C-alpha cells in the first residue's frame, strides 16, 4: 500500500499561504504598509508555529514591512482562526524571503557578463 505523500502539515501550510496572502494584502492596504506578498509558509510538525516568508515589491523597505507584520501577527492570527477550521492556529513568525532579490542579482550578473565573454583567447 503506497504511503501518503501529502502530509497534513503540507495541506495546512498551503491553506495558510492562501489565507495569509489575502489577509496580508488587506493589512497592506489598511495600514499603509510597503507592498508585500506571502511567498511561502512552513509549519512545524505539531502545527504550533508557522514561518511566513514574504517578498517585498521594494526590497529596501522589506525590514519595515516585516516589522509591521510582526506587530500585526496577533490580529492576523485571530483572523486566521475565523477563516480556517483549525483547533489551534499556529503562532506566526514573519521572515523576509530574499530569494527573489538573489535571483534578480544573479540574472543581472549573467546579463552583464555573458558566459565565455571574459575568457582570454
């Protein structure tokens, strides 16, 4: 019998990502925060904690955005509790996801220095 490859934590993470995406978008609008979006959510096995990764439209304002989301985490958690059917809503821990920034930096480096161009003949 095949084992279940899609665990409960994966399902909860996916649902949290969807719900938080909406809630964070509303919080950005309501509180005048820098524009951010939820890129990923990782939930601990016991579902007590959730790492919420966000990307910012303006990377230079990412610290400000993450700080504001941390301050709003209790309110966001309460709203999640109303939106989701979970006995216990995980504590939210916001982190900046710099993978988009790193990808852009690598892309720019490759565009500026195409492979093979700097090799002497």
